[in-house]
C-alpha cells in the first residue's frame, strides 16, 4: 500500500494500539480522581472559617456590615461612619443568608450573607 508517496508504510499491531489506549484511559481516570481529591481538600480549607453556617435564631441580635459611600455635597465621609450596624434576624432564607430588620425602627433591611454578619 502506498500513502503519500511512501511505499513502505507499515501499520502497527492492533493489540499494541489497544493497550496504549487502555493505558491512556487509566491515566485519565487517575488524573480525574486526583483532581477531585485536590478540589475537595481545597474546598475544605477555604470553607473552614468562611462558609460555616451561623446558628442564628429569629429575633437574635447581630451586627451587619455597613456599606456607605462618601458624599462631599452633604459633608459626609464614609470612613467616619460606623462599620457595623445593630440588627435583628427576621428569618432564615438559606443556611448562609438571613433576613434582617433594623434594631431600633424594625425596618426591613433585606437579605444578608453570613460573611457580612457578626454575633452580638
């Protein structure tokens, strides 16, 4: 058989080819399992302090992070504003998200993630 002008083209044994494909499949499976293990270890390390659900109850007092912007027209500097505001837990949306209300007025403040909350 002549391919691309080479009359001495030889085809390899199919068994050798099949064994190399099996080896590659085993290597691929090994890489996938090691990637899964590395991902789980990394996620456990990352979520150690950040993602643990806080055991908050409805009516419990918490401090939420205050996000303010400076306003030169009103002579307001956000760096002088309080960093946290006192709130009450109004409900649980997910294990990491809570509904909050203002501590004094009872005004609804929205949904807040636990990374923006501190216990009283």
